[in-house]
C-alpha cells in the first residue's frame, strides 16, 4: 500500500511540474528571491513580441546608510547606473522552448556583480522556478518561489 501511495504521489508531482513547464505564460508572476538582507522580488511580464521580461519590483535593502535609495552603480551601461535597485530590469527577451519545456534565449543581469550571463529557467516543483545562469560552461542555479 505504501508503494502505491508513493507511486501515485510521484505521478501527481511529475504531472504538476510538467503542467507548469508546458505553457509559455506559466512563468508570469512575482517571485521571491534571496533571503534576509539580500531578499528581493522579481516580476515577470510578457512583452508585445511574446518574449518575457523580469524586473526587480522590491528589495529588502533599498536604502544606503544616508537614507538614499540605492542605485545600480555596477551596471556596465553607464546610462543605467542611476536606476533605483527596485526598478532594475534583470532580463528581457526570454523565450519559451516548447521542446525542452524551459525558457531560454536571454541573458540575466546580476546587479550585485554587475555582469550578464546566459539564462535558462524551468519549474522543478509547484511554484519553484529554477533560474540558471552560465558563462563559459560554468553556472549557478537559484530557486525563485512564485507568489500566489
């Protein structure tokens, strides 16, 4: 009986993951990222060309010691260095790949490091979006939790 319950549970879990990965616009929403002082939220929206954009919409550490809003000072594009940290666009042009059931085709920007790297994203559980950034085959994955 325990084996049957485990098998059925595994089946439903895998169907839930498949259901989240099988439709391009399932990625839309607000995600909780990071923890503590490094916590922030990203809002993913769809652009008119059908691709997706992610922008920071909240950060736990928005103000500096003087009480001023922190800006994106590490951005390689000098014209974007005055953008408030809670308004930074971290990716744009992300596309859904139905065959691989994941999103890719964009670079994700890390404002903490001031770098852009190749990006992929896919759901690996209900509301758990795994975002992977890679450069020269070396990568890092983080899990974003979708708000309900």
